[in-house]
C-alpha cells in the first residue's frame, strides 16, 4: 500500500447487527486499531446497556474513545469531532488504514463531512423553548419540529430533548430547515473515507435485538441502572435501556413491561438508524447471512 495513501473505513449499521465482530476482523486484516463512534459507549459508567465490547474483544484489537468520559461530564458532537480526528491523525502516522465503528449516524457524519456552521445560540429563544417543553411536554415539541423540518424529525433521536430543541431553535432562528443547513457543511478531509453499512433481514435483526436485551438483563443491567439512579438527570442517561428501567424503579411500570419497552424502543431506534444511513448515497451495503467466516471475508473484500 502506498505510504501516502490513508483510508478511514467506517463500519456501521443498526443496533445489534454485529458491528463489533466485523470491525475487529477488519482491524486485524489491516493491522490497525479501532475508533469508536458509538455515542453511548463513551461513558465509563455505562457498559451492559450500551453493549460495550467484551474484555476479550477489547484485548483482540486496541479500541479508542470507549469509556473515556463520565456521564457527569458535558460532551457533544463538536468535542467528539476534535477527539476523534486527533486519534485518527495520530494513528495515520504509523497506519495506512484506520477502522471507525459505531451506530451513531451524526457522529459518523461529523467525521466524514465536518460540523455545520450553525448560528450561535439565541439564549432568549432557547429559554422560551425550554419552558414550552416543560409546560407541554417533549412529544408536543417533536410534533412542532415535524411541521418545521420533517426530514430532521425523521432522523433525530426524538427522546433526546437537547437535539429536538436545538433543531427547533435553528429553524425558528434562521427561517431555514436544520436538515438543509447541515447538508451545506461538508469539508474535505486529508484522508479517504469508505463507508460500509451492515444490514440483516428485518425479522432476523429484531430477533437479535430481543435476544440482546434478554442477555443484558441476565448480565445485570438492572443493577447497573440502579447504580446510575442518582445520575439519571444527565442527558447521557436519557437513552434506551436505561430510561425504561428508571421507570420501573420509579414504580411506574412492572419489570416485564420495562423489558418489553426496551425491546420496542430498541427496534424503533434501529429503524431510525437505517433511515439515517439510507439518506447517504456514499454507503456500500452488505447483508449479513449464512456463514460468519464467509461474511467476514466478504466485508474485508468490500473494504479493500
């Protein structure tokens, strides 16, 4: 491989599709390391509910940007962009290929395209929207966002209040759609980027999601959530697998219903992820099926 040629392989796909295993296969093949772009795996207090790679997987290939933050620390996509580029550029000093993996589409986009040049926050408008959200609820605000910018509505995590309100703020402040402004932000990186999205048959994916949730419960997810209960108001914990069990611990739903809700919300999250990826024509898709060893070889061929 030409020493001046540098390539970032982005391996993504919906939750539970099997990204970790194939990212490790790619990294071993190219003798390189892995950078995580899974926004839920950044936080060191969250392991079971975020499906952090096992100790064996972490030992097989060096991973970066996993468990490097605490849930009590403020962290956003701009900060991730800086951290990830620092790691990637450092690795390129000795590696020709770097693998980045995770299912957080926004975090992939910021590395591939840069972050949008958005207006500074309008503090008065932000306060107004926050008060409106408190009075009328998040679901009311998401419907308001849908009227102003349906494309962003279809992509954003609708349970993430900060992102919903930021989308509304930008739409109201500029009179333009947040989704359109973000499209105009692309930058040219100093390395090539190849994006691969792993897919599965929908029912197979849903079965894997359900099985993963059951496994998380067996591994002690409830104890992990119980430990995090005093920190529940931090935005990083407003995520699938945690918020449903907070509801159980509050006495609002039975345990079995909370587990069912995790599975339902995980399947919905997977659908939103797929919608996000499909809007980007630069992805190459691979449908996982059959022999895993053959799949691994085919994914490597696709990335080569």
